[in-house]
C-alpha cells in the first residue's frame, strides 16, 4: 500500500489572506459562488470529504480526476502541508491539517456571511445611486 501524503517542508508558513469581489452585469450567465468568500481549495476539500475519493469529488465538481488530483498536489506544494491521506485500495481522507482548514473556513463563513451580505447590499445600492445620479 502506498501512502501519498506530502510531508511538510521545514519552511512552511501560513499564506496571506486577501479578498476580492466582482461585478456581474445584468443578464450575465456566470453563476455566483456558493459562498460570499468562495475559494476553490475549500470546494475541493469539501468534495473529497463528502465523496471519500478523488473520483467522487471530481464528479461532484464537474471536473476530471486528473484536474482534481493535480490541484490538490499543487495546493499541498504551495501550503507546504499534506491535504490528502490516500492509501491504495482505501477511501481518500483529509489530513488533520486539511480538516482544520476546512473547519476554519466553515466557521469563518458562518461568522462573516451576514456582514458580507450587508456590505454587498450597501455597495450595490451605492452603484445604483451612481447610475441614477
């Protein structure tokens, strides 16, 4: 059995957090993210946790297995920590680090969603006033 968990390099440190928003023009067909603070890494981790495999995660996200696997490996490299514990013949599982990241993201979403929605509405009203004005 092969364990594919990536070992953390000695220089691993937490990434900086930055936030952005975008405008959607009337009639634009691009779907909005599921959460106000959407990040693709958390979508990947959640899909793996729910599905128990990279294949199931890929199917749930409408992506190829190869793409999901590549993205997970890329994030492991960027973060300097393993995200997935995969032993051949067994279900994929998130590492304790990945589980902590996902839990932190969820609690942050829950805490800040009302404030972010209020800020979104305020900015939207200001833009409407600018167009009317």
